[in-house]
C-alpha cells in the first residue's frame, strides 16, 4: 500500500464516514468530544488494521473467540515507574481476577441451560493500574462500532486489501480501580457499551446521569463509609483522621466518610491527609509526622491502594509509632497479606472491611490445576509462573545466569508455592454471570424458539442490554443474590476483619463482624497491639467528670474543656451549670441539688451555754432579792427603797434574764411572739422605774431650791402610775407591730452560705431583722439615755439621800455595756455565724445590764438586811422642809466650790 496516498484519501472520506456513522444518524447528534474521538479512532484504526493485518491478537491482550464477545479490564501489572506505563506483575489483583473471568466463561459455555448454543468470547486487556493507559487500551472495544468506507483503498498491486474486522464487544467486565473505571466509563457510554465492575466502589460512579452505562456487583463506598463510621462509633471513638490516595477511589471514599459523619454527628475529623499520586521521597514520613500532630486522634480511616498502605505502615515503623495508630482500612486493604508483609506488628489491631465474600472452591480447583501446558491462552501466565515459583523460563536466544533457578514446568500452584484465593474473585465471576444472565434473558425475549444469536441480537443493542443487566436477580457464586438498584449499585454486604497476632508465628485476619445496613460487631473478640483486649481510645477530649460541664472548642464539636461547676452550681446537663435554689446546695458529685440542712441555736452550743449560765445566775440572784424583800417587806431599808417601784424594777430585771432563754429556744410562732414582746419590755420596765425614781429625786431637789412646797406626783401611787404609762408605750408599740407583721418563723439560707457549699446551713429563726431588733430596743434606749441624763443632773444630791448615786452609777455602766454591744452586734453581720454571735452578744449584754442594775441597786441592801440587821433600823424621818434645806445647802456648797471657797458644814439631816 502506498502510504503517500492513504492520508489524503482518509481525509477525503471523513465527510462520507460521518454521514454513515451510527446507522445514518444525523451529524447534529454528535458532541464535539465524541466527534474528535471518532476522528482519532478512524485514522488510528485504519492505520493499525492495514499495517498490522497479519496479526491475529494484540500483544497486550487476550482474545478468546466466541459468538458474543465480552471485554475485560484487569490490573495485570502495577503502575510503572517514571516513563514506563507498566511495572511489576500483580499476582492476586491481576492474574487471579483475570483467571476468574476465564473460569466464569468456561463455566457458562459448558452450561447447557445458560445461553445454550452460544459461546461467549472475550477480549481482555491490561490496565497497568493507570487510568490514562487503561483509556488508551479500552479504545480497542469501540473500534468495531465505527463504520468505515474502504472501497477506495488499494494495495500497491491494485488489489483490495484484506482488513480484519474487529470483534464487537457487547459489554465490558471491569475495571478494578475506581479511577480507571471512571475514565473508561466516559468512553463506553458514548458508544452505549454496558460496563460491570467487580471492584470499583467510588460513590461518584453512582451518578446515573454521568455514568448511566456503569453497573457494579460490589457496593459503593457510600455504604462502605457508613459501615466504617458505624465501626468507629461502636468502638467509642469520636476523633479520627482520614488518609486517602489521590484519585477517585481514595478521595471519594474519604469525602463520603466525612459527609456521612458530618450528617450523623458524633465523630469529628482531626486531619484529612491526601497521598499524592506520585509521592516524593520522604512524603510518607511527612504524612506520619502530620498525623502525630493530633496525637489524640489515634484512629486513622484509610482509603488507599495497596502500595500506599504498605508505605504508610513502613513510615509508621520508621517513626517508632508502632501501636499508636489504629487503622480502619477500606476494601482496598481488605484481608490482603501483601500490604502488611513484614509489617505485621505495625498492622496489628487494624480493622478492615471487605464486601461479603466466599471462597469459590471450583475456582481453587481450576486455578491450582493451571500449568504452562494447559493455560497458553493466558499470555501473562508465564510471567506469573516465574514470579510465583521464583524461577526463570528458558527462551530461545536468551542465555540465563548459571546461578538463576530454572523453571521445570512441573511446579504446581499451592503445592510448590503459597496460594490464597484473592478476595474479589467471587465478584469477577458474578459480574460475568450478570452479563450472561442478561444476554440469556434478552435472547429468550428477542429470539424465541431459535438457536444461537438471531438477527434481532446482531448487533446487540447496548442500551437494551443495559436494561436487562439492571433487571437480573440470581444467586451468585457465593450463594448470595446478585441484583442492582436504579443506579447500578449492588446492595451493601460487608465482612469486618481485624488483623490479629494470636502468636507471632501465625498472625492473620479474623472476622469480627458484619454490616448489612446495620452493624453487628463482636467487640469482645477484638485484640489490639500487644494482645490487649480493652478498646483503645481515639477521642479529642476525655469525658468530663460528674459535676463538670463541657466548654466546647469553637469549630470542633468533638473537642471540649471540662469546667467544674463551682460554688453553689450543679450540672444541669453536659453543657450547662445551674445555680441551686436558695434552699438547696449541690450534691457532692454536683449532678443534682440536695436540701440545705436546717439548724438552730442548740442548748449545748457554747453560744448558748454562756448566756444561759449568766441568765440562770441572774434569775437566781433576782429571785433571792425578791424573796428577801418580800421576807423583810416592812423593814426600814425595804420601805426606804420604794417598795412599789422596786418590785416593778425587779420584775423588769427578771424578764431581762428570762429573755435569754426565749432567744435560745427553738423558734416557733409563740416563741417569736414572746421574743418580740419581752425583748424590749423587760428593759422598758426596768428603765421606766429607774427614770421615775431619778426624775422624782431630781424634781424634789430642784423644787427644794426654790420653795418648801413639795412637787406634784411624788407619792408611791403617782410613781407607779407614771411607770405604767411609760411601760404602756412599749407594749402598745409591740402590739401594733403584731398587727402589721404577725410573728412567724423563717429559714435564713443566706446567713450561713460560705464559699464551700458543704458548710452551708439554713438557720431557723424568728422573722426579726437587725433593724426590727433595734426598733424593739429603741424605746428602752431612749428611757436609758433619759434616765442617765437625770442621773447626771442629780449627781449633786448627798450620798446619804436615797438612791440617786447608785442609779447614776448603774446608768453609766449600762451605757458603757450597750455602747460595746453596738459594734459587736453589727460588726458580725458578714460572719457565717452571725446569728449565733449576735444572739450571744444581745443576751449577754442584756444580762450584764440587768446584773449591773441588780448589783448596784439591791445587792448592797440585801447584804445589809441579811448580814447586818442592826443597820436595818428606822432613822429620823425627813420632812420636805428638811429636804429643801439640804437642797439649798448643797446648792450653796456647790457654788462655793466653784468660787474656790470650801467650807465643811455638819450634816444636820442625820
């Protein structure tokens, strides 16, 4: 063929070709990308077919002849180093899976019930684990769909060339990696070729608008992400990092996990790290260093390919972080041994997930029986043989190193090498059977009563086949149902594994649970680093103790600081501290409030013993005086002291002492009423009587200075009347207060409420504030001050005249006592024992004032009456004229003293 004439001829035929493409469809149906693809395929296809028409198979593909051809995409080789498309052979993910397709074809072709009289063929390609290379390879599948006009093409001798017609691929099984499936799906959908994947799980592929011809027999990562989230929650973790290989599979899986965890709540992402597609030297060490920055996030959710998983484990080992990270791996890790080879101690405790699978015994028998002699259809089997048995095959023209082990061909898989069925073998078989069942159902509907492929299925319409694929429902190779939803996704069924090292010689994966829309996890069967049975923690913040609230870290809902509910606060909920009601205090664990203990002044308290002792002595002394006065009522001393007012005054003193016991007694309505009544009444009676006495003496001597006529109201009856009038003012005020504020008890929770709530007490007391106490005593204070004023004015009265001087000393001392009382009483207002101190201060002050009055006014008289009765005799009775004369002499003497003239006059009153 003349190459110079081919290209112009090809260009001239483009217009005609597009008019014929797609069985006469109008050119307007073509999109620009599709148009460019067709141009490229048309040119490259013609060149390849003319120049290579002598080839019967592609050097990088397997051709299995058949009536209907299925395509196959498998990662036979790993991704190649820089500059090379393919790398080392992948025995499990590549050869095992590819042989599973061949095994499934053999089973279907030998089954008389499934596709009878029809042989399924295959065109199987190697993707080399690279999406761009897979795209280039998969263009082989669409060449047969492009109609080309070759009538004008001639060989150099003028004869028509023989152009091999490429086989028509009706459906494609694959690919493995999600990134590869996405790339290929974009091409296959343009030519309406259904695609059924056995391993691609990226959630993106569930978009039926973009990948409408894509289906899969494995569940999408959205299910897987939900299962992994359920595992994290079941382990009690709430703070994890994510690690993803760059690409659709890793990034989509992590995105699904993050999205689901955000919607469900309860799990936070510490860091989301991406592994570059082409990692540089030291990249994985940097990743581990970054993960250790959030050391509390020990759980690592990993969506990565095998190579990246292995490198992560190696970097973890180099960083001496073995046992720190708790890996939760996706199905790309599954139950594979290759990623953890020689890294078992680092991988110990890793929880992995894998679509529910079963080992296919028929495939084991098939694969272990493969040899170089009976498996020539697999063009990569010789390479597998050398890798599996670690030997070299002899080839013509190639001289082997003498030290190299030579393959004999007599080696046997599983006998002379280790063998374990790869995890996705079941799904490869199910994917092939899904297409076979769809073709079978399609054949029955379109070709009833015929044998083989009828004209209605030649060619097979891709969109119609897709509908049949989506409608299949059969029991797969593992006995579980194979079916698809409206998006072409299989139902989610997962086995959950954990890599355990029961002993160092036999480590392995152990099934610890299942997930089928909900999680069933046997936590008690799990085992972690070092054989520990307790579940390690991966949480941002430890749970707060009882009585502590969570103060959330902004933007990180799983992280918080614990703050103690201090003072009188208790933990209302996990985020709130609330102050207890005033009558309650927090429980020791601060999770609730408890009633504050109620106390009162007890009789055995020191604050009660001292005042009550003084009051008891005072009552005994007062009773002794009263008994003595009654016993010697007609004696001169008793009569001279003014019996009527003396008995009134002693009654007041007695009531003052009695008040101590009312102040200490347990508060009640009656006790509170008597407290309010007698608190000021005893003092009012006492000082009313003293005021009456001092006023009488003062008036007598003042009147005597001016005339010999006695003043009015100095008789005993008048004195009693004046005293009762003064007392009635106090009584009236008390009863008015009863009408305004009836006496009642109250519990004061504020008085003893120290910073430490354990010391808080409620005090049962009468409802008498400090101000009300002062009001009750205010009238008595007025009487006391007035009495003191008269005592001062009467200081010039001769000592031998009546009781003027003792009353004066009594009032002076009483004023001093009460002046000391005021700062003590009000100075303890902030004390935690305020009530006890104030009660003791008040009662002691009252007892002291009563004791002063009793001691200075009556004890000397009692002493004389009892121990010196000879002095208790009647003296000469003084008339008012004599008193007036004494008053004038006293006034004259005082005047002379003031003028510096002092004369001593005899006392003529005696």
